C-alpha cells in the first residue's frame, strides 16, 4: 500500500516540502500568538504527527515566539510555514498545494477567538473580478506566486517581477 504524499511550499517557491503519510490532524488555532504569527484572525495548521516530513527546497528562518514554541517562515517572502513545539511540528494549512484536502477537524485557543469569526460565512461575497471597475489593474494581473505543484527550479529564467516601490516613485 502506498502512503499518501502531499506537497507544498511558500508563496515565492523558495521553500518546498513533502509530507508522506497521514498527518495527525488539521486544526484552527485562535490564540493571540497564532493570530500575530499569521497576521490573521486564526491560524490553520496541519499537525505532522507520525507522517514523514521532508524539506525539499530551501531552509526556514525561525522566530522563537515563546519559551516552548518556535515558528518557521520563508526568509524571502515571509510565508508562515511551521509551528514547532515539544509535542511536534505543524505546517500552515494554506502552504499545502491542495489545502482543501485537509479540512480542519478541531479548534484550539478558543479563549482568543474573535467574536465575529463564527459569522464570517454570512458576509456578502464577491469574486475577484467583480472589483474590476474599482481595481482596473486586475484585468492584466500577472502572478509571480509559485504554482501549486513541485517545480525543478524556481523562479523561471524569464521571471522579472516589477519593483512596485520604484514604479510608485517615478
């Protein structure tokens, strides 16, 4: 029987990983440390458990967020990648190439849960291109984000992202 293999990485493609086997679980953490680490209302995390985790490209940079936890992130694009403690490693769910395959099954740190989180699904919804009138740049946007699959090399040789700060100054 072949083990399930999942891959993922950061936004810029500088960090890539491979997870072979079933992770322990997928969760959402609402604690304030996770909110700040992800810059979000909560942190979606996948606990590695007994699965085999291998880093296949790049090396994480770390921030020691407490006396028991360190958090790994991409040193180039800043994507949050890991939560590491004595009880194991968890990987940011959104960094998996197919995050939909790992739906959360539990919530942690609910004492820090923001009061409006449970009703986010009731907010009005719009597709990205629905904003084309107020954000016309969307019509010719080019993503420099790494694709959701492994690549032999990254970035492509012809990749030349615009320096938006330089463009703003001109």
